[in-house]
C-alpha cells in the first residue's frame, strides 16, 4: 500500500507546480510503514522517500536560483527525517514494552494491575495459572469480587500506606476458581495518574501455600522432636565433635597410620580429645541423671567433671570405630555425676548423615546402675543360696561318704590283711606285698580326696578346675571296681574313641560320678543269671563340643514310672538305698556344663538300662 502512495506523491510533486511542500506527504507513508514493519524497513522507507523528494525537486527546479522551492524541499526533508526518527523511537519503546509483557507472562509469580476502582487492567500468565481465570475473563472484573481477598490489616490502612510510602508488603489469602484458598506473599506498588491522586496499583504475588505447609510441617516435626527429646526416658546429649575431628585429621597428617591403636595407648591424648567435645544441648533426663541443678551445668565442655577411667577407655574405642567409618557405636561404661556418685550407663553414639565433620553427634545414655546393682545382689544371693544348699545337703553327703569312702576303706583292709598274710610266709613275696601297699596308698588317697571334696562343699570355695583326659579317669575308675566285677562274675566290655580332646573340671568329682554309675550297674547285674552279667562302658564324642560317657548293663532295668524321678533327692529303687547318689551325680555333671539321663535298653540290646552323661570339651586357652 505504501508503494502506490509513494508513487502518487512523486507524480504529483514532479508534475505540478503547486506552491506548497507536497513532499511532506512522504511522512505519512513512513508512519504507515512503521505500524507493521521492522525498524530497518522504516529506516529504508524514510531514505527512499527523501530520495524521491530530492528527485522531484531536481526534475522541476534544477538550475533555479535559491528561492521558495529550496525552502519547501528543506521543510519536506526535515519532516521526513523527524517522522522517521519518531517512528523508530516509538517502535523501540513498543518492542521494549512487548518484551516486558512477555517476561511478565513467563514469570511464575502473579502480576495484576488494578485501577483506583479495583478494576483489573492487566492479568499475566502466572495469574492465569494460579487462580484459574483466563486474561479475557479477568480483565475488566473487580479484583475483590473475583478473588475474595483476605487482608491482614484493614484495606483503608493499606491505601493510606500506598499513598504515603508508595508500596506495601504482606501476606494475603485468596480463593482460586476451584474454591481452594491460596496463601500469597504480596507486594503492592502505587502508580499515581498524571495530575491527580487516582492511579493504578501494581501487584506482584508469590504462591506460598506449599512453602507454608512445608514450614508448618517442619515446625510440627521440630516440636515433636523437642517433645521426644525433653521427655524421653533416656538421657540425650547433642554434642559438637568438630574440634575432635580436626584433631584426628591432624593426627593422621602427622604420620599416624593406626588411629585406633594410638588412641587405645595414649591416655593423655584421649583426655585432651574429651576436653574438645562441646555439649550443645541436653534433655531433662540427662540433667536428673547427672544430678545437675540446671541444664547450663552440663553445657560446654564437661568431660573432666563426669569422666572416669572406664569412660575414657570406652570413649577411645567408640571414637576409633567412628573414625573407621562406623556411624554409630554402643558400649556399657561408668561415669560420675556432678555430685560425685558413680553411675553405670549403656552409651550409644550416633553421627547423623549430614554431620560430615562430626559437628553434630547424638549421645544417648540409659541408666543401668540399678540393674547392675540388682544383678550383683542377685549374684550374691544366689551364691548364698548355693552355699546354704550345699550346707543343707551336707547331711546327705555324710551318708554318701559312707557309700563312697567305704569302698576304698574296704579295699585298704583287704589289701592290708593280704599283705600281712604274705609277710607271715617263710619266704614273703616282695612284689605282691609292694602291690598291696600301693593299692592301700591309692585307696587311702582317694578316701582323703573324697572327704576334701565334701569339706569344700560346706565352704564358699571355688570348685577346682583342671584339664584332664576323660578316658584316663574311666580307666582309673575301672581299676577300683575290679574286685566287685570279679566277685559278681561280671564281664566288662569297654569302648573308647581314639583322639578325644580333654575336658575341664574337677577330676575327683567326675570320678565319683563314674564310680557311682558303675556300682549301680554292678548291683543291678548280680541279681540276674551269669551269662547275662555283662557291663558295657563307652566313651565317645556326641557332637563336636561334647564327650559322652555311657554305662550300660543287662540287668533288671528301671521301671518306666521311675525314670522321670530317678535323679531326684532321696528317691531310690533299692530296699537299702539312700536315694542321694544319682542326685549328687546330676549336680556334679550340671555344674560342669553337661547333662545326665537314664533310659531302658531294647530287647535287641539284651535288656537292662543305660545311664549316660556328657561333658563339654575344654576350649583352647582354658
């Protein structure tokens, strides 16, 4: 459209001699192009119009002396130049405003412009997204009617501040199109109109709904944490270990490769590290546990006030474990309260994941002082009860002495009479006499050892523990019952597994158990026919940690009703029995960590009964 108009103006200006500046009309063509074209096109249009004006002048007035025609040309060129410049400036301003409007539409915050009557004049994309109304629906509507704004202060107060200071900031609550409330952080700017007080209000708002919910959730979590922290039944300490962490870094930098070993050996270093720990907070349980008058007494560096040698050693081990990468450690140790009282606690150190340099370490302490005191009292009570039980069974043991000591004493008498007869011979047998004397001495020592064990039961003495081979004790016991076996015509069949490890315990007490089982089986066999008088004794492993000794006979067996109470005190199946032998056997075996039981043999085994017991294998270094 501009091209035909430019051609028409050129023809009129070149073909007529009107006494006016026709070329001024080119300014309108520049304005026409400036409406829709780029700045470069506007500039080229202005230059083209100026060239056309100059061309028309040359065609009509070339060679004329200076006059009115030259003045009209100058006016026309000035008009074209001024119009071109103004068009370029206007286009630049409009482009800037357009870019600003695009930026306002791209921002997530809402931008709303309202006039003095609260009528919406501008509504950006952020407002569309947040509130749900499009720009077309919002512009022209009254803002309060559309959004139902709730102000934190009266509206009149906000208007007064806008007119006096030009701005206002605060939190608003508005209602979205779907009825949901939104909380906003808002800033209002007042833009007064020229020549009057009435003007526009520019509003920018940020949606704070989720942030406020998150803040409320954080506050609730912190409140719950403080409640738990203060009311927990265990003492909780918050500590700053950052200085200690830096000291350990310096220790490694100085060439120390094994921090754990260094800490466990250098007690002076541990004390310095304890002094570097700063207590930042404690709960009420910790205040009560350490007998402090108020929390401030436990804040800061209080290591020297509550430390003990045991606590320092525990501290060194836990710090070494944490330095090796373990985020938590637990141990039982002892502290002293501010009043000087010793307490036992179950201590646990935990490093939160975010505390990379140990700037926050949680320490919990569970008071186990009363538990330990109760345990110690219980242990003492049990020891007293055990001693009382031993004393109460001393009467039972007195009867057992007659049973146990009668055998070696009878053997001593028998061997003594035999030795005396041999000595009365014309040619005494020195070897036989020496053997008799040896047996007399062995049985005398055995009787003395039995009596010594009985005396030990009446005292608070620790049972004698030694390593010994169980097979050797079995062999020694079989030697002592050879006379009973021969008198009863009993055949002995013995099986012992090779390479058995040693056991740990009291050799004489275990020999008493074996002797008791052997004599019981012998007494059960003498009442049966001769061919059935066979006694079996087996020694073998029952599992990797236990050795089993089994004494089996082909005697009369045990009544099924008696099996359950066979090892009870004063229960006996013999008319002349006292009922304490197997009870004592059970006490001895169980005190050694073993088990004893009895059972009847099947018909394929020839009948009779088996009594067997187990003893644990001695551990290395025991």
